[in-house]
C-alpha cells in the first residue's frame, strides 16, 4: 500500500528536514528530479517552456530549467508574477542561458510551476489563459495547478497534466484527482503514519481454498436481493458471489427461478427464513423499498454475521432508523453508497470525499465504501484506503450489484471488512476493463470477467 499524507503534515516534515540540510539543497534535489523526468518525456526533443508562479513551486520550475539548460535543452520561462519570482532560481536559470518570455510559444514540453501545495482555488485568469494556449504535454511540479491539494476538488480552470512529479511522499491530490502519470522523487522526507493509503495490485490477497477446505470452510454467502421488477440485480449479485470464490451461495427472494437457470450451483429459497446458515449476507440490490423489503433487511442485520448493505437496503436504512436497532453493535457492516445514496444517509458528500466517508464510517460504526471514479473505503477505526480507477467502464447499470456480490464472498471467507471492500473495488475495476477491452460492456460481461480479474491479481 502506498501512503498518502495531507499537506499540513507534509509541510511540517519539510520544515524539519530543511532545518538539518544546507539551504536550498532540497529545492535543487527536487528540481533535478523534475528535470530528469522532463528529459525522459522529451525523448530527444529540445524545447521546453516553464510556467513560473511565485514562491517555491516556481523556484522548483526555474531550477529544473537550469538543469535542463545544462543538458542542452532550449528553455524559456513565462513569469506570471515577475516581482515574486524565486530570486535564486531565476538567477541560476538566467546564468545557464534560460530566456524569459511573455508567451508559451511552441515547445515540446511545458513545465507547470504555477502554484504549489499552499494554493487553493482554480487558476487565476492570466494563468488560465496561458494554460489554455498550451498544446504540448504538461509536466506539473508537485501537483497540477488549480486542483485542491487535499481534496482533489476542481472549481474552475486547472492544469490537465500528462505527468506529475512530486517529492518525498504522495499527497491526497495524487490519489483523488487526475494527475497523469505520478512520479515520486525521494528527497529524504520521512513523515509518520499516512492519512490514508492507496491499494496496489500486490496488496490484494485473495482467499483461495486450501487442501483442508470444503464448501463450508471456504465461505457461504447469502444473497437477499431482487424483486419482480428487478430480478437481474439478484442474478448479478449472486453470480458475482459465485465467481468470487464463495464455497457456496444461498439465494433467497423472488428471483429464485432466474438464479437457478443461470447459476445451478446456488441453493435457492423463496423465504429468507428458509435460507439456512450463511457466513455473510448481501442485501439490497433490486430488493425494493416495501415493508416486506424492510423486514428482509431487519432479518439480515439481526443474523449476527457480516453484512454488505447496498442500493435499496441503504435507502431503507435512511428512511427507517429503527432498522439499525436490529444490528448488534459488534456485527460487521459494509455500506456501499453512491453519492445520492450517501446523501440520503447523512447529507451531501461535498468536496472532501475522504473526510465525508470517514465521518460516516464513525457515525454508523460501519465500513463505508463511497463509490466513484476514485472509490473511498473508510473503516470506523479511522483507516481509509482509496482505489483509483484506471478507466470508467464500470459506470454501467448493474455494476454495483456485481460489486456487492464480490464483497459478500470476501466477508464470508473471513476477510477484514475494510480490506474486503478494498479488494473487491480493485477486482471490480479490473474486471470491467477486461470485459470492455476498449468498448462498453454490460454488467453481465463484467461479472463473467471476475475470475480472470482474480487470476490477474494473484499473478496467474
């Protein structure tokens, strides 16, 4: 897992480091990393333009220009605020033969040194006009200017970076916003425990049966989903649980005939009281919001096994606070809302998605998986992970039902609920990519690619 630190903690760590190293050495070390990355992007081309803001971020860009000039690259700098340009960096840049201009020109690469971690809000008009004239790839220093460093929020013009070079550690913007290819340069920064983590493929430890396992020890997943109106949600959630290596899946609900036809290995009943013993419950996809549906949610929460509540189950919990009373406080619960469902539970998400998910997890004593292009998974003990999607192919009807089934299978296998949600989110994205292969694919195709996605994360 890659750690992510908020900007206040990063700045405090930088101040501690600067107190024990020679003046200016950190900036030059960072700038050399920018210049090295720029050379790799240029691939033999020779023209670079710097967009230089005030302060240290502009200084990083100017020193990078200095190092590039020493390697024979033609470098021009546009100073957005000449009176506040970093004096030492500008002097070094000019000594190396760098040229100050008033326009971007036609470079092969642009280096964005407009603002740094202290800035908030969108690009100012002058900077926005310069950026809009750029046609070359942009390499951003620390973060793409105009994106909030702690929330990844955008509220106006911003830089769309091809590559971002950051220093010492990742900041929230790198996990929560589009920063292109993020390159990390070691400058000796060693902050303490991260604010949250980003899940890597190597972190996904998928449970698989061993020599002593059988269908019961591998995990029995219960699925309470579907209705006469939405039988497909039940088929998708159940199929996902089957394919995500459940030892057995028990389905209960009105879609039993459709489930048997598609997944004959599933044990189906019409009444939840007849479902039999399970080690986790998936409840909500396509369930409806009737009184009978509420009774199903109440039964599941009272069963004493881990529960993943999605879709209509979330709506019912938001509408009827008495449903929460059915759950023993020690029963693990995973809630998987999208933004609108989250709003029903506890108000608008806002721009700070990590903060919103963390507060909701604490409030409900549950793992909260806040769906999105960058899915946030928060545990009630404060742990947070982010799973950035490398594509948007999962944005299709029914994909959430598939995600619920995957989480249910992992809960039944005994995986920690926070990790179960994170693992499932990662495999879900990968399955969507495998299903699409460059073109849109329905959730049913996504579901059938779960096995391939699991083999991929296991390196098979």
